[in-house]
């Protein structure tokens, strides 16, 4: 009799252990079960922004809000010379050589 009781207790433990080890479950408002999954935190890649200076090579990876801008939309910008274009980096406008990528001028706070 004791042997049957012991075997039944061991069998019940083996059957119940996977259910206890499963992911925690919650019920939604309709009584349906849903499994809660842990999310792994991945930090965002760190990008260091630069303050640009004349003569530096422009790299768009380090520019905030980078995109090419139209000089006619901003009263502080004049028409760029041939072979140059204006790009935005944060609130600054940079006059950059198209082929070389060298900064010819930095107009601080030109874009508000």
C-alpha cells in the first residue's frame, strides 16, 4: 500500500512540474489565457554628434537631422557655388563640397 502511494506521489510530481515551470499566464478580460513573454532590453546604439568646423570632412553619420536643404527657404543662406550644396546638421547649415565632402562654411543656427 505504501509503495502505491509513493509511486502515485512521484507520478503527480512529474506531471505537475512542467506546468509549474511554464511561462506565467494571465487572463484577458474575456477569460482567455495569454502567455507573458519577457522582453530583452537592448540599448540603442550610441551616436556621438559633432560640432562642425570649416575644413573638416563631412560625415552624415554624425549629423543630427541630416538632409540636403534648399537655400531659398532660409534668409541667411546665399546660393551655393557650383559643386557645393547646403546640408542641415541640427540647427546649423553646412556648405559642403559635393565630390570632396569638405566643409566650406558653417552657418550656425541658420535653421530654426
